[in-house]
C-alpha cells in the first residue's frame, strides 16, 4: 500500500490511505463484490440435467446414471442391498436409492424408488411363471408409525405394505405376465415422504431418508426354497 | 504488539498462559526483520537433495518408477486438467460419477507453463516444479520465522519441513508446495502490512485450493481478536483490508465462473466431492467415530489413524491459540475442521499442506533440548521413509 498522510494505527502501524485513495479502494471492493454476488446467484440456479441435479446436488440417488449389468438372481439366495454388493450396483439402484458407504443400508431418498431386477431363466422360463420377492425393510426414523407403502411391478400396483418397524420382511408375488421375456422386471416402492434426520431432530444430516432396504430374497410361489437359503 | 507478561512467583494459570503469548512486531519492525534475515539457501538445497535422493534410492531399490509414483492419484487428475482442461460431464472412476472439477486451476496452469504447453514430460517437470516451489516456500518460511519468532532455529525448520512424515507430497504433482509458498508469502506481507501484495497472494491461494479461501476469514479472526469491536469501524478507515476480504476469495469465484461455463454448475467443485464419498456432516462426530475404531476395531487402522492425526491437529491449533497467534490459529482451525466435517480421508495431507501446522510443531520442538529436537526430526524422517515406501506401493490411504 502506498504510504500517505493518514495517522498510524496503534497495532498495525501502517499509515491509512488518503480520502481520495479510500474512494478508489471502496469502488474496487464494490466491483469485486458485485461479481462475486453474481456468481453466488448463478450458483443457486445451476443449468444441469435431472440426473446431475438428483445425484450431485440433491443426493437423492446412489448413482449418477444407470451403469453396468442387472445381475441374474438365484432363488433362495439372500442378497444384501449394499454398495459393492451385486444388488448395490448402479444398474440396479440408480433410481432414488442412496448408500454412500459399503456398510450402510441403502436408503430411499425419494418417496418413490425403483429396483431393477432379473430372474434366472429356470425360475421363469420366458416369463411363464410367477416369482415371489421378499424384501427386508425399515422405515426412518426407527420409531415411526407404520404407513402404507405401495408396491408396483412395472406400472401396475400389486399390493400395499404397512411399513414402520425395523428389518421387517415383506413378500410380493410378481405375476408371470409382468416379467419380461429376458426375466427382467422393475419393482417400485411408493412410500411416505422421506424426512431429513435434521428435521427429525436426530442429527445434522440434511439429506432425507425414507425406507431402508436391507436385503432381498427370491423364491418360487410354491415355497420350494432351496436348502442353502438363509433367513 | 507485545502480548508478553512476566509471570510472578505466585502466578495463576491465566498469567502463566500469558507468558506463552507470542510477540507480534509492528509492520515497520517486521519489514526490518524480514530484510535482515539471512536465509540458509545452501541448507535448503542440501535438505531437498538429500531427502529426495533417499526417496529416489528407495524407488530404485523397490523397482518403482519414481516419477510415475510422484504423479499418481491426484497427480493424474492434475495432468488430465493440464492436457484436456476441465471435464464437461462426470465420467471417471468405477461409478462413472467422478470429474476433475474438485482440483483447482493454478497448479495445473503452472504445470502447463513449465511443460511448454505439454511438450515436455509432465511427470519430470511436475516433480521439478513442486520441489522448486517448496525451496522458495522454505525460504519464505525462514523469513516468516524471523519476523514472528526471532531467534528460532531456521535449520531445524528447514530439515523438519523437508523430511517430516508425509513430506513426500511436496515432491509429488500435488498443489501442496504451491500452497505453502503462497500462504507464507501472504503471511509475511500481512505482518509487513503490504496489503496490495496480500491481495495478490490470497487471490492466488484461493485459486490453488479451496482451503485458500479461509485466509481472509482467519485475517478477520485476528482483527477481531486484536481490535475487538473497533475492527469493524477500522474497516471503514482501512478499505484496503476490506478489499483483501473480497479479493482473497476471488480466485475461487473465478474458478466458479469457469465451472459454470463448462458444466452449468458453479459449485461443481464442491458437488463432485460426493464421488469420493464426502458429505458435509459434524466434524466432532467424525472425529469421535474415527477414534472409537481404536477400541472397536483396531485392525481397521485407517480411520483410527486419521482421527488420531486430527486430534494432534486440534492440539496444535490449541497451542497456536495459547500463543495468541490468532491468524495462524484461524488458518489451522478452518483447514482442519472443514475437511473433517466431510470425513477423515486425507486429514494428514490437509494438515501438512497448511504451513501453520508445521510452524506450531516447530514451536514445540524449539522448546525441547536441541539434541532431542533434532533426534525427533530424524525419527520423523525415518517414519516418512516407511510412508514413502507405501506411497510407491500405491496404498490408497495415502491419497
């Protein structure tokens, strides 16, 4: 700073700028500040697509875009729904589920979440036989009263479950007519609106949590679960 | 300003703490000290040559490529920015959700310059660039020590910074050494009240790393701690301080403008952190959870170790506070707690990347007997060799 005729500051010792200099400093401050405020305003209104917004900004889904193969499910096998597990990949979980860490249950961050699943050919050859999907579900917060969750296969509503506790097991039969010829089908859960732990007064986490999905098991409608099935 | 008070024979704890308060010279005195100090350039070069030669020998002995190892992890992101610029959309890493928006532009811009626009080998030039920046930073560190800690052993500082655990980051294609240089330059010029230069350095700081923005906040903390409420009135009389306050973060805002132009999201540098599993949370919760691993799962060393390092950082922040080095304390506090709020990963690197932590460590070492202090520096240098070996083996907890 250019020394000037101003009096010295007791602690910082440097001479203060003259009045005419001060005007220029203040003007420069206003200009820079105006630029920064403009950027902040632009930051509030990003020009991004829906995938970007839901993944990067709202943290509403596990995956940025659907990636990878949907794995073929073996009857009787209990599949944990976790990042890093076969049913935790971006091909299955991209629509509304969230799980940032491998050891954290997958949570629904939207009221409506969809799993993309596929059965083995021998379970439903060319979509000719129904299958039963069992889900282990919780609802956040743990003390929440049970509320109905609508279960849809594709576009069709097939049942409603009262979900409110922890690690409750629910089963739904997927009619053969709703299974595609390659064995694939989508299972959608429409639950109550998720709530942020911060809004529930639990911790500072501002991202909403709804249903928590812990594991999924597949079996035939006849109940002939293979011996290696785990509870 | 001299905050020192002589302790009487029946001094209370408060009075004893006051005896630890550091003396801060007025700008004229600071300038005189800065000009009078003889910077040990020979020792700086010797320390860099010796330590880097040992690291190179370890690489050769283990059949590693030294240059390739120094350009891994974040280094490869910087190289990508240098050659391709900033990504238009995320597509990197296994989930296809990573992009180079988290890496600030000044270091890759320098890399582009020293490779003559990418014509020279970026790994070789990057290693040379980082070490050259560190050499200048160590010179500035000696100057800053002479201003704020007259009589402090400069050689101890030089060898400590050149060889301590995690110091290999200063040789890598990382922005740590550039950050050191700019941070120390702005600290020196702030003490000398050369405010025009402070504006330039802090602008470049916030263009180097996100933590550069905290400089002006820490400056505000010092002003309030020294001047109390008068600080706000003083801003009207000292509009150059006000201008530092808005020019300091300008580097970040310019980067935001670039990102808005490329991606449509001015905050992409922050939003993309989710790709590395970073989400804003409670720093104390993260710290306590990390420390609890010592008891619940000591075999899970990574979070426990990183939380322990964060605890050391908290201690060093407290030590700076006891010495009433308000600006340094503010810088250290923000540098530790903001990243800690997003998780424990890379906490040791955040700490070593901020020179005030090393200054605080140096302050402690200078209170020990000389031989013990040098012995600890040697011990740290040996521990660093183990980290270097792990770095060459690309262990992920050193990212």
